[in-house]
């Protein structure tokens, strides 16, 4: 099952965006799925992950601002991003351990 992120865009600091991660097949049997991001000139980093039973600890940089969720019936995972900061600017990816990296979706936060 491949995952593809979408929903990125340009937003002002303090604003919100919701990213979606659509699966090419059923996600019911996928135990863990996660969001990652890569800022310009930096390495890809973990943002958040969720299991079939619920969320896992978030990256300290997004804790309290981002919320991960999954909707198995729609084969979709979401990342609600609030109180966005310029340092959140990055290409965001979704992935599960058995899948490949997709193209990602660009989030740009202006100051």
C-alpha cells in the first residue's frame, strides 16, 4: 500500500492547515503510519505517528500544535496543523514501514 500526502500550501504564521494522506489500498491492517518533514537544507525528520490503537508521542517541535488522526473507513490519515510557524516550512511526507516515500506536499509558512 502506497501513501500520498496532499493539502499543503502557503499560510501565514499562526494559521492552520490540514494535510491528508491517501492510501492506494486498505490501511486497516497497517499498524503504524507516520508523518515526516524535510525543510530546505535539512534532513528529513519525524513529526508524528499513529497506530491502529491511537497516537504515539509527537516530535517536541510540534507537540501541542499538531494532531494526527486516521480514518480507516476512508483509507486516509490526517495531520491537523495549528499555530503554524515559519520553521514548520517543509515538504511533508506520509509513510508506513512497508511503503516507499511519496512526493510529499509543500507547506510554506510566511512570517
